[in-house]
C-alpha cells in the first residue's frame, strides 16, 4: 500500500477532478486514505461472512470497485471539509462533495453481496437462457 494505491484500488481509478488535485500534489495523507479504503472493504467482506484472503485482487465486480472509489473520495472530502473558509459552509465545495459521496457510500454498501467479492460480473449471470415457449391460460 502506498500513495499510488492500496490493495484494491489505485490512484488511476479515481476520476473526481477535485480529488485528483490531492493525488497530483502528492498529499501526505494519500497512503492513509488508501489504507482506510482497504480496511473498510475487508470489514465489509467479513460482514458478509468472508475471510479477507477470499477477496479477489483485482476486484472481481465493478460495483465493489465503485464503492471503494466512492469511499476514498468520501475520506478525502471528510478530511478537507471547511478548508476553503467560506462563510456559507453548505456551499463549500468539499462539503457538497462530502454529502454526495456520503450518500453514495450509504446507498451502495448494503447492496454489495458476498458473491460480488468472489466472482466476476459475468459469472453472476446465467449463461444459458431459456428458449421461447407458449403460455396457455385456461
């Protein structure tokens, strides 16, 4: 784990333009934020009854990776809220983004299933489809 990434996501996975400024400048807290993402994902896996070593690397499911990226951004904005010293804090860019990422993480976390840690997305969908048929009503 380093400032360029953690176990599950890398700095190249981040697309938020404001968060990218922290990455580009080499903020001293990057490694801490990546570590916290790793710990949170491991905790979530354990909540789903998995051992940490069963998490696939790279992450198998896009939603798990999206959650990690959102959580990373949440951490950045949590730690930088209020640094713009605006008189109306609800309009401060870090606060606006903090609220958005907080809601995203809150919404996504319960939807991540045990299977999403273990298998790629295409393995979660049936390969064989049922052919056409006729439904008769009596």
